């Protein structure tokens, strides 16, 4: 299956990353949901708590994955077809309401839904995240380039102690991935050239678009992103975690500490 | 003299801050040049170094104040008359070139000018700044609401170890003070109401506009902002540091630690 469907209106562009080492990296920009933080376990726990409280049976892990994939689809389509920018939390809310419809005989209150939506602001960093970010921050500027809005990113950074220099991404561009603006306006905000900026993500599609704008790219493998078991050795599972390298990325790293080491962290 | 000239097209608005204590403060937004950091001594030093190197005589302190006031005038006029948004560093550069014209028989290179302009990104925090920001950050979100652009604010935060949660201000609004957007879009970025946000500044004009949008206001006295001696007891001097309370602000504080204490920091 191609990384990007042929019919999708936004193509990755024809730019190329510089060759590794040719251009010093002045900033690392991070995909956040899945790359910096684990969304699977925190969302699963929040759904499990609700199910216990409301006494309905569900596969909370599968629901967490469905909810995340619904959001990714919604924002991807919004970007691709030029739909007006609206808050990510509204998108999460709509998708969640649709997902839970009919699941619980007792129904759900606004408070139930709000509480679940806010779980996106209480995700957990991966074990290497904080140390890796601090190491990378000694080398260059670090910032999220996430679909999360300004307020989401502030709340998550405070919860997870993410030491960002600045918050970039969807709110700077008023666009979601893979709209060109989310990449280009985030780079422009730092007064840097795309080649001086490295996009870090656990998702190869994100990197394909970043590379198309001439950014450097770092693919970080997050085996547990969807709670596992992962897709390995040809076996399919509920997981879509990407563990095989499909593109020609500037860096491929096992985690952020590995990435920092490859980038010269001592 | 009125705080705002009668002929200036942008009026402060007719909103009112809530009464002290009526609305919990969710975020503190800071004027930066003069309020968070001392610009006078770092700019004076940079000008002194250049004068020594190029062997021309000047009053570096007076030049620093003139350069700062030229920037404040340029951005105020740009906001008031709806001029297109352009980088702050370009404004600094133009004003500096005009200010130095004819000062030095040897002339100036682009490198000389760039180096001076970049001194704005190497300002020093006031002695209470870092401790005060950390105390306020335990109470609420903290962010600059400065005329400094995204890249300026990142560089300054890294230089001065300013622990911002997020960078707001001119780049979010693509407007300079006192354009309504710089206040309103910064507040909106946090999904808060103006009454939940406190503008912190050593400049009463800034607070007049913030109050007009319904924000809470904290006037912090920075006696040394313009290098002193300050305007006191009716005596005029080169300084425009504001040491007397002219408006009806939510808080009046001697420094950030005092402000934090007044806001409930223990």
C-alpha cells in the first residue's frame, strides 16, 4: 500500500532533504501524539474508567485506537480538502460521540465526554522522551509540530514536563497535517530554512511531507504506539505501528536518546 | 500628559478588568523588553563595544534609550495606522542605521549592525525575574506577550533561561502593540476569557489597552528600566521609567516575587 493514497489532493512535494551532515540542524520539530507521548494506554485507561463507572462492556484498547484513527482521518481530510480550521478538541468530541453511540444503556453526559476529550492533554511521555528532549535541546531548538492546538500543547507540556522552547504546529498555521502551511509556517516562525530543521515522527507519512518541503527527517520507531502486538513478520494485527523503514529518511532511530546520539549529543 | 495621545487611532476600549480576586487567573502574560528583562545595560554595553572598536565617541546609554524609544514609536505607529506586519529585527535595523548615521568616520558593516540588532536577544533578566516566573508558573500558565517575534523570544528565553509555557504576542497576532489582536489573539490561543488572564507590564500604556479588553493587569515598577536616574519628585531626566501609579490596575508590585506573593504564591 502506498504511503499516501493516489487520490489525496495534497502531494508531498518534490523537495529533497539535504544529505545527512551537510546542513547543521538548528531546530527539531516533533510529532507529538504517538511520537513524544503514548496515547494508547492513557486513552484506554480513561475509557476503561468510564466503562466501569457506567457499567457497560467494551474493548477499551480497540476503542482508543479507533478514536485516534478517527481523529487522524478527520484532520487529514480537513487539510486535504481545505475545510475551515476548527479546534482539535471539537473534532475529538464529535468522533467520540459517534464512536460511543449505542455503547451504553445509561448514555453519556457532557461531563463524561469532556473528561475523555481532556485525556488527550494527560498523555504520558515514552520512557526515553524527557531525557532525549533535554539532550536534543542542548543541540538545537525543540518544539512540537503537532495537530494539537496551542492550549492542548501547553496542557500536555505541563502534564508531561516537556521542555519545549516554543509551541509550533496547527495553531501557528491554522491548518492540520499534511497541509503545507503546518510545516512551512512552523519553520518560518523560527526564521530558518527547511533544510535547517529536522522533523521527528513515528509516522512515515508525516516525514514524507516534511521531506517534500526540504526538511531533514528522523523516523523514530515506536513499537508500542498502538498497544501491540505490532505488525511484524507479515502478521497483521490491530496495530498500525510502523516498525519498518519505508522511506529514505535522514535519520532512523530507536528512540530520542538514540537520535540525540546520532546527532552528536555527548 | 495623557497616557495615550488623543489623536492616536486605537483607543484602549471600554472593557473593565474584573475586581481583584473575583476571577481566578489562569495565565500571566508578560511584556518582555523592560518588564522581564533589562534592555538598557546590555544594549549600552553592545554600543560601547562597537564605539571602542570603531573609535568613535558616543553616549552609549543615551543611544540605547533612543534606539529603544525609536522601536517603541515605530511599532506603535505601525499598529495604529494598520501598516503591514514585518519582522521586529528589520525595524530595529532601520532605526539603528538612522541613529548611527554620521556617528562614525569609519562607517559600519552589515556585520556591525547585525551584531547590535542581535543584542536584543541577549538581554538580561532582572534579579527577581527567574525566581518570580517560577513562582507564578506554579500558579498558572506563563507566556510573553511581547512585540518580540517568535524567533526573538526563543533566542531570548534560551539566553536568559525564561521558563515560558508558550510564546505568544506579536507573531501570533501578526500585529504589534497596541493593536487589539496582540492581546485578544494571545488570550484566545489559550482558550481563556480575557478576565482569566493577567497582563504584566512595567508600562502603564500596555496595561490600559489590556484592561480595555477586560484583562486583569499587574503594574510592576522597574525603576532602572532606562538606566536611571529616574523621573522622581518632579525632576525630569532622560529616563521615562514609570514609577508612579497612574491607572487603576488589578495589582501593583515592586517585582515579580512580590506579584507572586500577592497572587497567592507560598
